[in-house]
C-alpha cells in the first residue's frame, strides 16, 4: 500500500504474535490493519481515513486495537491521530527510532500487566458476543 497515507496505532516488535489482520481499524468493519516492518520493529497501521476527529467511537477503536495487541505482547501506543503520508515515510521514522523502541519494548516485556498499569476497558458488557475479535473481550 505504498503511496497511501497510513494511520499509526502503535509500534511492536517485528515478531509480535498479535495478528493485525484480525482487528478492525478506524472507519468500521471493512477497515483492515497491517504492519509496516522496519527491521526489528513494526508499526501497526490502517489506511488513514479522509476524516480524523477525536470522536468517542474513534478513540475507543484506537484503544481497542492497542488493548488487543497488548494481549499478545508489548506495544508502544501512538497518540491518537498520528498519520504518515505513506509507508516509506513511516518506515524511515521507525528506523530512526529503532533503538529507543526496542529498549522500551524490552522494558515493557519485563513487566506484568498489573505492574504496567493495564486495566480492562469497562462499559463493553453486551458487546462480547458480537463475533468481532476486536470487541470480544471474553478471551
């Protein structure tokens, strides 16, 4: 998807076992996620929507992607609204920050979820049976 602006959810190790293809990004159920690999790290991205406002449902979608990725290993969350003009620009930025990202990911890997301050999202009762892996928090 070179040439397409990408929205960044976060940075993971290149071998992070979470599968972005199983998650839903901003813009609804047809919005696929993928990774932009840059050596030992990767950015988890989706095609940047033509609109980008901090609406509650979009903030929640951003957070749910991060929560789902965290279930499989450390993730460095990106602030809501980070857009790169294309994959190559993001890849170059990830390469410039690779050592810092790897160090931070290693530090997170040493923490337990409780020590890292991870808390389940509340208010999703009744959504767990949607069949959407992004919303299914029962696992």
